[in-house]
């Protein structure tokens, strides 16, 4: 009997040790997650969303059925991967808080598509997709859950109006009501017309707010706008800037806002008050060429900025949210990489960076927030002549 009890005790010790090892492994590598990319395929009607699964160790594989056709058309270029402003945008994909819906822009066909998110990471096109964006070249999506009440969300579309293959008109912000079915209904009186040529490219949405900040790429301003329960967008205030604006990021733990200035290589550090009026706190030099896209980590202690022409990314310490301090500056792997959109994996173990050549870089994130590129960039296998991909969204089901 004593021998049997001893054997049972040994088995229990082995099981406990195995469980601890598995827990440690998950903590080290993160749980499996999904990453979605707007392929921006400019062949008529052939745009698609690429869906990839991360096994928790940074290894990417296609989700079964990927890529998923949107029915729309991406926005093309004139042959210059660095200077075509129709590609300077962020937020081309959006996922709702319940992780049941995904929306994606189709820039050239002036519409957007909706998908239901399945448990295995695959996508099912919502009937009626693609839906008219009620403007020219939809480029950014802002999604505010329950903004209209009773579980109905408000989706904001930035119609950029910078597609060189379409007649220019006027850019705008316009909104849609979206319930649990995912079918968007346009709020016909919601539209805010923006200055001609201002090229709006991104929404910054403070948590639990009915206001948002709109970044204008060539409008030399950051807008503060209000969103009514009925979805109407109204102008509240603006902060003029001295040059074209790049990407922006909100600090999730303070009223701080960071907006890049591609030329002359600056970062504007801003703050906002309880009425969402912006003020400039300071301007910092950025170590790369043309800083553009930006994001922060979940705790708001690190800021990450991609610098496209120099093929680099910079990491800043945000211990003081209004005084970023450079922590790391590194070059992406490959020949002349052009980094753009940047997003954290939900585990924050990895940072994804899109490359305008049709590659996705995966960085390992250390405990101090610094980066190491230990993975071979994933080739998105886009059709010839259809680069660059536009936009990233991440998800853990």
C-alpha cells in the first residue's frame, strides 16, 4: 500500500510539474491569436482580407480559407512606394468589442465590407457587402461600441479623397449604425465635410468617449469632433500644425496624444482637456526618416513609431507621458524595407509591422519594451503590381 501511495505521489508531482511547465510556456510565448491584413488588391473586385494565425511562438500560418474576398477594389499607385499619399492612412480594418465583426475599406471602389468572425479565425462575408462609403476613397474606420444605445454601435468612415485614379471632390467623415447582425445603415444627416485636399487618414478614439480626434494628413491640423447619439459628426475644435501630419496614437493612461510629422522628422506631443480641446506640449526630434505610423502598448508606457524611408522603427519610454525618451532605434531586416502600419499582438509578446513590399515583420517584445526581429518576415504573396497592403487588426478569440 505504501508503495502504491508513493507512486501516486510521484505521478502527482509529475503532473504538477508538467502543468507548471505548460503555464510557463504559454506565459513565455503567449496564447494563439489572429492577425488580419487589408491586402489592398487593386484588381477590380478582387480585394481581400488576409487572415493569419500566430501559434503563440511568433510562427504565422494562413487561416483556413484565407484570403477572404471583400468584393471591392483596393487603391492603386503611380509607381512610387514612398510618395503616394492615397496610401497614407491607418485604421483600414476595425473589429468590434465583442470580437464578432470585422470591417475593411475598399479604397478605389468607394465602399467597405463587413465580415462575421468565426471561432477558428475565419471570416464570413456579411450579406450586402460591399457597402457604399458615401464618399471617395474610404481610408479609415472608427468603431464606437454601443454609441447609439441598446447595443447599436456607430461606425465612422474617413473618406480620404486622395485616389489619383478618381476625380477629386471633397473628403468627409460620415457614420453608420451597426447592430449585432453587422449590416451597416448609413446615418444620412451625419456627414461632416472636410477641407478640399485635407486627406483625412486616421481616427483616434478616447475610451468611453463620444468625441474623437481626426488626423488630417495634408490639412495641417488635428480635429476634435463630437459624435451624437444619432451618429451626427460635428466639429468642436482644431489644433493647427506646421506641416503634414503622419500617424497618431493616444496614451491609454493619460490625456496625452502623439502625432508624427514626416517632414521634418518630428513628433508632436499633445494633451487634451475634459472638453477634448488639444494643446501642444512639446515637439521632439525623431531619429528616423519620415516618421509616420505609431502605437503604444496597453499600459501606455512605450511608444512605437515606424519610419518608412529609413526602414526603421523607434521605441520611446513614456514613464512621463508628456516627455517621451528614446529607448531604441533599429532597422528592419531585408533590402530597403518600408515599414508602415504597426500593431501589438493581443499578448503584447509580439509586435507586427507591415512592409510596403508585401511582407509582415514579427518582432519579439522584451520585458522592457525593446524589440528584436528573430523571425523571418512573412510573405503575404500579393499579386504582382498590387502592393502595398494597407492596415492591420489583431484578435484573440
